[in-house]
C-alpha cells in the first residue's frame, strides 16, 4: 500500500499540463480517550477515521467528464494497519444529469445519516455503527446518482452490489451471491437551503450489514431509514440545528441454519433478527465565537430468536454531549462525553459503556 500511494503521488507530479490536476485531501483526527467497556477501563489514543485521498475530474466533452477518487483510512495511533480502503471508484459525470460510478463506496443508506443527524460520526466507540445496522462501505458496487439540478433539489441514488462468489454460501444469505444486484441500496433526498431543510428516505434490500446486539456481521438485510435536518436560524433561532433519524432493519434470508440442541450442547443460529432504532440530535454554533456545542440521544431495540431455542428483546441507549473550538477554518479542538447502556444483549449482555475524550482535527 505504501508503494501504491507513492506511485500515485509520483504520477500526479508528472501529469501533463493538458490533464486536470487531481486534488489531494484528507484529515487527521486524533483523540485521547478514557474508554470503559463495562468490564475494563483504559486510556486510548484513537485515529477517529483519519484519512487521506486523491480525487479529480477530467473533462471529456462540454457535457461529460471522467471522475475518480481513491481514499484510505490512515492509522495515526499505531493500533492497526497504516492504510485501509475507504471510497475508491471511477466513473462518468454528465452535466446537470448525474454520475455513474463503480468501485468501493459508502451505501446511499449510510449516507442518509449525514448532515446534522449523526453528530458523533467517526468518533471512536460512539459512532452509530456501534449499535445500529446500516453503516457499511461495500465493495464491488455500481452506483448512479442524479444531479440536484435535474429535479429541483431532489436527488435519487441507486447502488447495486455484486457478491462475486460462485461457491460460498453463508448462514444468512440465500445462496451464492454471484449476480448483478445481489444487494441494493437506494435513497431519495431533498435539500432546500432557503427553507433550512434537508430530508432523506433510504432503503436497503439484501444489502450486507452488521447487527451489533447479536454480534452478526455482513448479513444481507432489508431496511428503511428516514432522516431530516433543520436549520432553525430560518425561524429566528440563529445557530441552532436539529437532526432526527428513524430506521428498521431485519435479516433478509435464513439458510444453512442449525437448530438449538441439548446434546451436544449448541445454542443454535438466529432465525429472527429485527432492529428498530432512532436518534435525535442538536448542534448549536455560538454566534461570533469559535464554539460549537452538540448533543445526541439514540436508541435501538432488537428482537431475536434462535432456531428451536431462546428468544428475546435487547435494547441499547446512548447519550452524548460535545464541544468544538475552531482554531481556524481547517483546525479544531474538541471534547466529547458518551455513555451507552446495553440491556439483555446476546453479544454485550447487560453493560454500561462510556468514553470521555479530548482531541484535535486538522483538515487539508
């Protein structure tokens, strides 16, 4: 990966003047956190999805351009691989119509949590992926997205996921995922800056994801996510933004399952997993100061059943508050305090988790 990145930099420096120069970008976000997982308390240095990437657009005609992006998560604290794949794709962009892309990309379902909704996105141990389905970046995908100008601010996105497997069959899939569109993720969004509103509805259909309460990863699921963000400055509450989101998700197919048995003792595979979750958040930018304050509450309930065995209902609640202090347009200091409470989770049990941290973010 180091050689690949070096080659990309060298190639960039050697580009002819006729080619559009790519943009090098990224951010380093480092925090020192006190994390308690309900069993152990430790102090960590975390990278919080720090990243580096290159992107660009090459004009082909007056109406058509080639686009590309290659982005990696970078490990600042030394706890993991230095580089991990993030969004990497190539595609075409039609002026005022939309884009066609192929590669590794965030799903439209995941993007629906953006804006002023998930205000602790990427923060270690506090991101909504710790307790909610749908925060996936998927490989082998083909995606289309319309330009906001095409439908007066309405944007339609559709992503088809290819499993590219002709032999593998796992417990929670409907056989080998070897066709175009083994999974689908889609969204319909609308933004109006004059009204101070941005809303989205997204759907996943056999799109892979994780169910934290029961510890299942990469299970194809059907899900709906609805979200909205509101700039209350448009009605006089200057600097105040509210966000909300609701979702429901359940595993799509159940094959290859093994039933509960006493002899030999086996707990059995889940033949039912359904999660319902929601969040509400607030962000307040204090006028004429470098301060921004934020707060978020989120909850997820998961119904589960084991084939021929136990069933139950798990719940998890998370509260968070934070403050950012902007040093300039690219650099900020921040402090966060998060608490999470698990109840009757097959994976987590009954546990109280918390993370308290101080950090710094530099964008470039």
